C-alpha cells in the first residue's frame, strides 16, 4: 500500500512540474503578446527559467535552507 501511495505522489510531482513548465510558457507568450518587446519577454523567460529550475530542484533548495537554519547561531558580527 505504501508503494502505491509513493508512486502516486511521484506521479503527482511530475504532473505539477509539467504544469509549472506549461504556465511558464504561457507567461512568456502572454508577455510577448501584451508588450511586443524583447526586453520584457526576455525577463519573463529568465523568471520562468528560475521558477522551473526551482521546482525541479526543490530538494537542493531545501538542503541549503536546512544548512542555513542549522548554522543560524554561528554568525559573527
């Protein structure tokens, strides 16, 4: 039973990542249609790329945050 739930969660994570990618593409397209300018569209592409990278590498970001939180008391003024 646990394996079935784990497979379902993994499938859902892939679906969410694909949905985020689709939304990023729509965001870039809507930006181009609305502005017809390269600069805002390039900004939308970069923002979409950062968001898609963040969604696909959430474990890396989570580990970095945990490291920062665990070392919270070691900062020197």
